[in-house]
């Protein structure tokens, strides 16, 4: 086995005790440190989360989108992922710690899952209610205008 395969096997874990002992012996023989195993484990969890979150299909204001970025420093932020319709956030799917890679434009890289950020949810729903209220007010004005114009 290659060193990268051994490292991945150690990071995934879940081996029976005899296999765990053999793996530990092989790791020490190849001088692979515990720090490297933990780093590989963290990288695997991050890539699994990125796969589970996937891309954000979005077309003309409808689909999945990250909104409400709360900056954390070092380029990272906590953002809430929404199901949107007509640019209005409707249902919060979850909150994630994300970064924007410099060379990928609007794409985000998911680092970790966070608990739902209720301040972002409240702001998203507030924005949706305000926009819908404005739209309904305009419709009411036009209907009344047509009714009383004649």
C-alpha cells in the first residue's frame, strides 16, 4: 500500500483491534505522525461535508443560496443556506462555516457545519416579508386606482 492509502485508512478508522495494531505498527514504520493522521481525518470530514452540501443550483432567483454572511476573520464566514424563490429566502436549510477561494469567483468552500444562525434566519424572513408587503401594497394601489379612476 502507498503511504497516502495507509494515511487514509488510519484517518477513517473503524478497524478491528488486530488490524488497528497492525496499522499502528505500519504507521510508525513509515514515520507517519499522529498529527498527520488527524489532519487527514479533518480533511476527509471537510470533503465529505462539501460533497453532502454539494453545489448550490440557482437559476434566476430560484434555488439554493448562501445568505447572511457573518465574518469570522482569516477569510472565513458563517453563512446560512436558503431555499429561495424569486430572490426571496423561504426556508433555511442550515448554517455553515465557509470561505471564498480566491480563484473560484462566487463559489464557496464549506469548512464545517454550524448550528442554525437564528439572527440570519430572522433577517432573511424579515426581508422576505418586507418585499412581499411592498408588492401587495403596490398591487392594492393599482387595483384601487383602476377602481376609482372611472
